[in-house]
């Protein structure tokens, strides 16, 4: 096989496209097939830096790990990073090329990007045995079809068969499958080869009459019913999929080694980016991670994290309006732990000069760290390696802010004052030895008898999660049918479902 392909579309955002794509990649690589993920256009504040210094969506980096290949910019040529409800930074082939309104992007720029996106897909198809593509939102967004470069536009140009994923846990999945198909043009419908039900709970035999009726209505088979899988903890893409006061994903429920648990509160700042940084904390037995938006929720926290954000000045205003800024200042004065990451690190500093992101000019920071930040037009994209707390640390950097550290103790690229730490490095807590050393410091400062587990490996846990995704596909999908689609494309003669695109 060489150059086979498949597009995983969804009836809605968050239907499960990212995890299904990762699952298919892991299943294929376990069959000895050289496979790569691809998403032509991604909108996400969760991003990653490849080894060549390109910024791509974290979901595609996770899918590359599922495929056991190194992520590259080819796998996500266009990344949109929202800065407001109306505009986004456009990242092309891993580098920012400007800010555009939604109208400006869909009005013309998106069309210009179609050929580069298609060229990236074709390069991957010449290199790999199979490329598993992920769509965005729904392929039946009829208002956007004319400029589509990620769903049926790319499927039709590359002659990719399409499998549509629906989240049955939300309800209405049969209507979603039928309506999605019926709103596509005949040429697009000819590529829709089947459906995948995601997040099913219960007895699958009760679902089968509906699947038979769906086949009678559309002429397309359902190629699998994937059960609801708890605790996957896989990188999210489009946004925060937990309530603000809910536990982060489904944290490991394991007793602490010491006498106490450790409570971590993450400030849910606007335009929060790379909140996956706290996943490694949530993986630790006895660590409870929650997202919060009220000052009283910081009172019993042993560690407060101010995470990354695409709007540092906006996040600062939000922290002040909510009373969280005062609560953070009280914590610092009392010697209670606070960690700022990237935009959160910048917010903890003394001053921000921003003529780039917010264009707000000079703004006072929270003054908890001796740092002054100047926003540069060029974005820093790096994969640093260093040492802190006597342990080796790896991370990645994605920021316009340039920090001038004028005091405190060195901490990675940032600094520490008492129990307040700050760094631009995302992903540092995934370094197991460093995470354990950091948690010991936090526990000591918080007065908790918490002991980090000596054998928690975040990398091994991630591999287990990816294997679980591969198992879901192997055990609950029609893998023979999926392989035929990947190798041969959509079958001829798939029936048209009226009315089609208006």
C-alpha cells in the first residue's frame, strides 16, 4: 500500500474525530503500516512545537505519537489561533503570517490556502502508506462549503473516502448522520462511505434496529459502535471540555502515597491555551486538579496555576475583575505556591509592554515576580532542554512576549520568588523527575504530607491511552471495511440522499 487515505469527519465539533483518527493511526501502525495524521485547517489554542520549530495543533502531535512518527508542519499546514470571537492568528506551515477576521479569512484568504494544503497532503501520501485525515466541525456547514479546505473540499480534491463520526452520548445521532449526508452535494455524498457511532453506553443490540433503518435511508453501513471510554485524557483541540469547576478530564483516582492529597486549582483565564500542561499533574496519584474562576476556590488549593493564554492583557483584566488577582497576591505574601506558565508567567510580572497582541501599550502586571515583558512581532517557537530542581527538563515555547528577568532565583527560563514560580516553558511537568521534585517543593510550602509516586511515567501513561484508542478501533470497528476504504477509496454507486446541498 502506498498513498492510501481516509477522512474522518464528524456530525458536530467534539464528536470524537480527533480520538478516532488517533485510534485508527495506532491500529494501522500495529499492523505494520506506515501511517501519518493530517488536518488541513485546525482552530485551536492548544498547540505544539515540532523539532524543526513549527507550531501545529496538539491534537495532530498526539495523532503523530499514535502513529509512532515525528510530528511535522505538513500534518497541520493551517492553524487558526483565536484572539477574540471575531479574529484569529493565522499560522501557515508552522509560522504566524498575520491576524484575520473570520470574514476576511472565509472571504478570500482561505481559498488561497487550498493549494498549499493539498500539496502537503499529497507529499504525505507519497511518503506514507496511509494518511488518516481529520475534518473540522461538520462537513455539512453549507454556509462554508464554497471555501472549505478541511472537510469535503479536501476529500473531493484528493478523492478520499469519508467516514462520519457521531457522538451518541449527546443524543440525536441518527438525525445527525442522515442530515449530514442529506445536506451534501451529490459529488460529496459519493465519498461518504459509512458512519461510526462514538461514546455508546449499554447493550448494542438495542441500537441495531436503528442502524438497519439508517442503512435503508442512506445506503451506507455503520462501520462500528465505539463504547464510551472513561479516563482517556487525550489532548483536546477545540476548547476546554470540562466545566470550570469540574475535575480536569477524568483524573486518575488513586490514593496518595503520603497522608495528604494535593489540591491544584487552575485559573480558567480567557483564551486559555495549552491547558494540557496540567495533565501531568492530574496523572499523579493523590493530585486533584480543578479549573476555577472564583477567588474563594483558591483558598484551600495547595498550588494555583495561572496557565497560558492568547490574551495576556485580557487575562490580567479578568483576574482583577474576578478578585483572583488579590487572592493570588495574598497567597504570595503568605508563601503559598503559585505557578505561572507562559502567559500566566507574564501576568505575574511587574509590567507588560504590548503593542502586538492586545495593542494596549504599557500595562501593570500583578507584581509577584521581578519580570518585565515586551511583546515582539516575531513569535518564539522553540524546544528547550534544561535543568531545574536538580532534574533534567524538556519543554516547548510558543509566545510573543520577551521576558526580562531582573531578580529572584533562576527557574528554567524564568524565575522564582519564595513559593511563586514562573516560566515560558510548556510541557515541563511531563518530565517525570522534575515533576516529582516540583511537587515535593509544593507540598513542603503548603504544609501537606504529600509524597509523589516514584514510578509515575507520564510518557508510559500516554502510550497506554493511545493503545486503548487502537484497541477501541480493533475491537469495535469493522477494520476490514476501514482497510478497504483506505486502500481502494469509496465504493462506486453509493446512493444519493435528497435534497442535497441547497
